[in-house]
C-alpha cells in the first residue's frame, strides 16, 4: 500500500501512472519492489483508497524532483516504473473508514485507532487485504463502465429510432 497525499497522487496520475517515487525512510522496502508486485494507493488527505497499479520494473535511484514533501531534502529518489490497473472516478474511491477497520493489517491496533497502522508511506498488506480493497475499486470501476455502456446503448437506440421514424415519414 502506498500512503500518499492527494497532491502527490495527482502528480502521479497526471504523469499517466508511469512512475512511483518512494521516500528515503522506506528505501529498503522500495529496493525490494519487483516487477509484478501490486500496489494500492491510499490518499491520506481523504482517507480513501483510490487506485491500483502494478510495478513494471525493478527499483532504481533517480534524482529529478517530481513529488512534493514538507522537507526540501526529500526527493523520492527510490523509484519504480508502474502501470495503472484500476482507477474509478473520484466519487467511487473506497472510504477507508468503512473498510480500514476490517483489514488484517490493522489488527495490532485498537479498533478505534486502526488508522495509526497507515503512518508511513509503504505498507505490505496481505493478499486477502489487497484483494478485498482492489475488489471494491474494481466493483465501482465496473459499475462506471456499465453506466457508460448503458448510455452508449441508449444513444444508439435513439439514433436508430430517429432514423426509423424519418424513414416512416418519407
């Protein structure tokens, strides 16, 4: 799980989810990331899970400043290439206040303090937790796609009906 600010999430999104930078305090976890590892983005400002991605390269170090941090010295130099998997509309991001307390990952904390488990940028979740969260994101993304298809179907039906009406009038 990547715990990030909305601003840094938007920077990553605006780049097309091609690259992820990890802060210096999580450099060891970043160095262990490998091609095929799965990521879920947690937006701490909103307390929501927003997207999933797959690591597309081994980790590497690079210097140009891309993301923002309260410390001018932090450049998120530990990086991996990524590829977006799921990104539902913002209205459909998964509320962590609903699912967070049910995750295996937070069981070490008292239920009312589950969100303390999310301090820090990189967290290793169980497959169960990841699948649960990604399933919720996919469900909403699939609903959005179904809505889009329904709108297209109605548009096609309207066009067909209009054409048939015009032919009948002629």
